[in-house]
């Protein structure tokens, strides 16, 4: 295939330059069926895509379930990213990035994805009510336990990402390796701080 592969941030992990997002997998109110999702995944695999992105909250967990089923038998060759933050139940602790929720959420994501590890685990949004050291320590523990291999942030201000990265460096915790941000011809505000920060800190 003609797909190019790039290192993810400063890691040695090579990912396809195109990542397939699966937010529309699952029909919880809107979205597509597993059969429709299969045709998309098959096309992506044929094109050389090895990087797939989902989240626990996409289609109320169905996106992870569908992706997990569709990637069975080839899991060891592919990179799966998922996220934690959004509400996944009625309890007051069923959302956010406190240790309690992260530890529960990762187990549920592993079950839905039918895998024993997640390649890239994103903090979906910045949790303003949880100290960032609590979040980073919990994520580091997941890396140490082998349940997560790399960590990253999505939709988080540059100053908070920098704070977390410096903290991880000083404390010897797993570093952030990637940043997921909205960027298009219509949304270019990331050029001011987020992209320069990512380049300076070595974030993919």
C-alpha cells in the first residue's frame, strides 16, 4: 500500500499517518450498524491504516464493542486508542479523571474492546475538579500495570498539558506522547499555543 507511517511523538511506535476515528460506530440514537462499520474498517485496513481511535462514551460504549469485535484476530498488529472522561453511568463518580473513575473506566474499555491492553489512552477532556497529579499518577499506574502502553490528552489547554508533562518528568511518571486537537481551515486557534507546545514537548 501507499500508506506512510510515522513515529507517535518521541516514541518508537509507528502509526499510519491516517487514523480512523470511530465515533459513528453504533446506533445509540445516531450512527451506523456493525455491518456498515465493518465495510469502513475493511477499507481502512486495505489502505494500510493501523491506527484506530474510539472512546468509552461513543454510542454509549457500542463503538468500543464494535471495534473490538471487528479487530479480533488481528489485534496484535494494530494500534487502538480510546478515551476516559465522559459520564458512563448515573453515579456521581461515573465521569471525570479522578483515580476512582479512571480505574473503573479502563477495565470496562478493556472488556468492550476484548483486549488486555490499550495502546494509547487519552484523557478525553480536562477535568477541572480533579488535581492533575491525581490523574497523571493514575495513568502512570496503568502503564506500569501493562493495561495501557502510552498516554495522551485530548481537548486540553496548552498550559494544563505543559503542567502535566513537566510534572510527569520530575516525578518519573509515564509522559504524555500525543495530543488530540481540533484543527482545520475553520479552527486554527491551536496554532497560537497548542501546536508550538506540542512541538517543544515532543507530542505527536
